[in-house]
C-alpha cells in the first residue's frame, strides 16, 4: 500500500504535474458539461425530445434532427458544380455518419426508457420491504418479494452489448472522417499559401510594370517619333499587364473558394471531435450501468434459488443503497444523449450555414 501511495507523490510530497494536469482537465470537462446543460438550446432540445412520446428513433429523426437529411443532401449536390467533387462526397459522408450517430442515440434513449421500466420492479421490491418486516414476515409475504425478484432476474439487460459495439463502430467511422477532413484541410491550407504567394509575386510584377509604363510615357512625351515607332512594344507590355491582372483576379476567386470550403471542413471537424468525446463519455456510463444491472440480476437469481430470508434482507439492503446512484447514472446518460442531439444539430446547421452563405459553386 505504502509504495503505491509513495509512487504517486513526488520527492517533495506533492502530486506530479501529470496528475495535477489530469485533475484539472477532468474539472474543466465537468464544468463544460455543467454549463452545456444550463443553456437554453439544451433545454429546448430536451423538451422537444420528451414531448415526442413514444420516443421512437423514426419520430426523433422527423421532429428533432436538424436540418433534415434530404435538405442537406440536396444543398450539397447543388453546390458541387464547379468545385472538387471529392470534397462534396466527404461532406456527404459526414452527414450520413451524423445521421447514423443520431439514430444510435435514439435507440439508446429507448434502452434508457426500458431500463426505467425494468428497474421499477426493484423499486417495488424496496417498497414492499418497507411495508414488511422481513424477519417476521410470513412465507406468503416474503413469497411476494421472491416472485418480484424472480421476475426481475428473468429480464434481459435493457442496455445490450450491441450498443457498445455501435459506439465503437460510429467512433471508428468518425475517426476516419476526421482524418480525411484533416488531410483535406491541410491540402487546402497549402493551396491558400501558394495563392497568397502568387498574388504577392503578382503585386511585385505590377509595380515593375507600372514603373516601366511610366518611363515609357516620359520617353514618348520627349520623343514623339520614337514613341510612334515603339507603340507596338508599349501595346505588348499593356497586354501583358492585363493578362497578369486577369490571372490575379482568378487567383483571388480561387482563394475565396478554398476559404469557404475550408470553413465547411473546419465546422465538420469540430463536430466530429466534440461528438466523439461525448460518445466516449456515454460508452463509460453504459458499461457501468450494464455491470450494475447484470450484478443485480445475478444476486436476484441466487436469492430466489436459496429462498433464504436473511439473504433476501441483505439483497434488499443492497438495492436500497444503490438505488439513488443507479438512477443518477441513468439520468446522466440521458442528459448526454440530449447533449449529443444538440451537438449533432449544431454542427449540421453550422455547415449548412457555410454552404448557404458561401455556395461553393459560385467560385
């Protein structure tokens, strides 16, 4: 015990920088979540979801998901003209993935509802134990509690392992999309730098050209005959200047297109990062709840097989001790589902806003 404790401290008896940093990060995340739960947008989406009883995934997609999937796809397709189709396909992949993430959250919400229904049997057992003195209850009275325990033990876990598999799958998909977004964004940044360099170079050429034209004008004013003879050369220089000017304008337009596409990719990347973090949090909560449910079912089975009143008293006492903590974790999981809905919608709206304000096809 002492070596473990000692190893967690530095030579001066203080916590290491890594541990302090870890604690601060956890506190920052907790504060961030607390603030998110207080926002009006969170309250609105929570109210919208709770009003949509029964909370089926199809209903949630119709009434909670924003913007609608078909609207987004139509706008992306219409904005694809005149730009790189790979970028459009990347955004389409992102929106398909965000729809899938939304559906996973919808299914999880149904699992949470079923968990509360199943757990009501445990709450009934706790209630019955309060109205009965288990040590002095008759066999018939204790038989009621045993039957409720048996009914609970036979139920399937409402938070199936498949939900964890879905978490991992969507997490991996988002990681892949995030990588593609990052790579594409870096390419765009390099193009932007190249265009800025070319424009800067074009500006230097413009100064040289203007100086040349000024000198040529002075020479023409002083030597009219020579000026007339030299007019083809002056025209050639002027045409060259106009050609470079047009090229500079095209460069500016291309830079604008790259900037707009980059803004869309940045918005998508932020949505991916935040949602992946939220999914990791939900994954941990689901694992804890799954373990508690399985444990409760297992001890209920043992108790029912034994028909022992003392064991029944111990199990009921354990259920009482864990009741508030279990329900709090379930509430926390539901809050994070609402938060994911909010994150998904916010990212989708932000990208749509970038497309509407700066259509790619206008470049």
